[in-house]
């Protein structure tokens, strides 16, 4: 009897924790389908006639549409370039660098941890002076710091997990270094590499400060979303909810991938 | 020979881009921090350490330093406490792998949210007139609480959101780490009639010392970039009660007349603090886990 009560209590506690994790998100999604009069009620409403009004408002709003477009271009290009430069570097770091490896990895990691303000302030002056302020290219350039360093940081362990024997065998067959990398190491490490790219994507997609300082008209979606509150007198909560949902969707799609990624990281972290 | 060329051409482009960008931002910040550049006027002069000197006498800067310190302690300690407590709790009460996976999935969702989105979600929940939380406290008989407008509460209300994102994320990692631990020491302790909390306090947590320290480091450095969350939730207010260093640097450099040189000096100090903390802890981890 006591154990039954105990079990129920612990079940209840866990359920509460899951509720705390998810309810805020679900509530926002629900809110995005509500008319303003269903939101501004003294008692929260669960039953209401859903509306797509908020989403149509958003998608018809030119600044949000542009923000979305800019986000896609900026994030896409900077992650792609991050992969192009970062993955080969990570491979060489994992396989061919011995003495300087720690120093190089420390450098990469320290960039990851650089406070964005310390990047934003000098770059805004340089960008204003050189005329690339408020351009997509300018934002992509500063994002390369994050994407290249994150891709390297997360891809080195992925290449270290590729069995050395395969590469050694390929070298015996007379494959060049480049061939070994492209034909053997890359395909074997691909799943983990994909995970590191996803992580990088989420990081840049979510970024606010650099986009806020280094762009004005050509800002990304987080900047546009952050500025909605100041539109007009009445706080358009439905519209805010809807734009939050749009902002949230791309990263959330990757939740399963992140889970697999954590599993692998933990597994190799403690051999 | 051919191998060396391959190594060079794979490493050189990536590292030169990184080095140039890092150098430009650090050197740029250093250079502008000894000038009196503002965004309004194109010409500027050398002023030496004047900006740094002024920082030390700037109440608002000292306040930001204090807020940042409180923010660091609350969010790092909060996230780790939540992670340790919840992961042990789940580890002990939930045996089925499927349920554990479902819990993990739910706990991973918050950290994936853009900070801007998390900030909006919670601003909505915290709202005194139409927020869900104030409705619930209202049912319990408490009047509407001004979570974000009360200077005493605002910083902690924002910290709750940060812990909501990172504490739950770390819970998942800690749970996975607990699962990888060898069973023998735990079973040995059970044979000695150790209580569950004793097993975790004296057996499993000491075994996880190194990863817990790395998590603390990651969170400590991550907490220094609190800008997104605080900017959207309170904008540093009410007053300056939630204004951290990066927020003040932004306000001074971009918003308030664009005193970029002053902000540069601030970001140099921020960079210095980050680097010192980061290097010390990095060395510490190497030594401990070696």
C-alpha cells in the first residue's frame, strides 16, 4: 500500500516535470491559433474556435517575410561554409596533427566561448566604415566564427571514431590522402558529422545579438520577432505567439537527432 | 610530402579565417577602447586609458558587474542542482527505457528553442493580466505577481527561464552519464545497506566529477551570453535591475548615443574575464581528469 502511494507520487512528480518542460511550448502553440479576444481573458481558455489569422498576418507582413528569407539565406550559407572549411580541418586535426593538436583545439574552443558583444562592437564600427553594415554578406562573415569553430569542435571526435585500420588499408592500396578522406573517412563519419551540422544550424538560427547590431533592414527572424512587441499600442499576443511558433519549428524538428548525438557523445566521453 | 600538402590545405583555410576574424575583433576592440569614437561622429582621437578609468567610476557598470555575477551564480548553480536532482530521481524511479526516452525528449525541447522564442513564451506566461502562471497563483489566493516588473523578482524570473532551458538539458546528459556508470560499486554500496541518496552522494557523483565540472564550465561561459533572453524579457529593466554586462555594453555602444569606444573598453573587460575563467577551468579539467 505504501509502495503504491509512493509510486503514484513519483509518477505524479515526473508527470509534473514533463508538464513544466512542455506546457509553455504547447501553450504558445495553442495561443497562436487564438483570436486576441480568446487570449485576453481573465480565465485561460482551452476551448475556442481556432483561427489562422495570426499566421496570415505574419506571412503577409513584409518585414517578417524578409526576416524569414534572410534567416534562411544567412544561416544556410554560413553553415554550408562552416562545413566546407571546418570538416576537412577537423579531419586533419583528428588524424594528422599531433604536437599542436591541443593548442589548436583550445583556440577553436575559446572562439566558441567568445562573448558576442566583444565581436559585435568592433565589427559594427568596421562595417559602418567599410560599407558592409546591414548586408547579408557581413552577417555571414561574422557567423563564420561560430560555424567553423563549432563544426571543427564537434567533428574532431567524429573522425577519431573512424577505425584507423580502414584508412591504413586504403593507404596501402595506394589511395592519396584526399581520396582516403573523401572516399572512406567522410562516409563513415557522416552520421555524426550531420549531427554537428545540425547543432551548428540551431546555434546560428537562434542568434540574436550579432544580427541585431550588425544589420538593420536586412535582419534575421529573431531580430524581427524581438521587435514585434513595439508595433502599435496593443500588444498583439496572437501574432507574437505565431511568430514564436515559426521561430521554434526548425530547431525542434531536429530533437531526435540531438538525442542520438548526446548518446554518442556520452558513450565516447566515457570509454 | 603529399601528405603534408593535404594537411596544410585542409587546415590553413579554416584556421586563417578564424584567426583573422578573431584578431580583427580583439584588435579592433582594443584599438577603439583607447579612442573616443562614437557612432555619431566619424572623427576620433586617442584618449589612452580614459575609457577604462571612467568604467571603474561608473555606477551603472559596477551594477552590471554585480548583476552579471548574481546571474552567473544563480543560473550555473540552479541548472546543475536541477540536473543532479532530477537525473538521480529519474534514474531511481523510472526503470523502463521507453519512458526514460520520452522524458529525455520532453526535457530536450526547451534548450532547442531560440532564446528569443523562450523569452516570448515566458513573458506571455508571466504576464500579470493574462498569464497562465498568475492565473494559477490567483487560484491559490495570491494576487497578481509582477514577475518582470518587480526589481526584486525580475532577475530571478528570467533566471528561471534559463534554468528551464539548461537545467532540463543537463538532466538528460546526467541521466545518460549515470546509465553508463559501472554497476559494481553501486551494488556494493547497496549490499552495505547504503541509502539511495548516500549511494549517489558518495558513489555516483564522485565518479561523475569530471563531467559535472565540464558541464559547469559550459554553463558558466554560456551564462555570460545572457543577452538574448534578458533583452527580450526585460530589456535590462525595471531600471537597471536586470542589466548584465553584455546588455550594458550593447546599450552604451549601440542604443545610447553609440559610445562605441566606451563599449569597446567594456567588451575588452568582458573578454578578459571570460578568458581568465575559461583558461583556468580548462587547465583544471585537464589536470583533474588526467
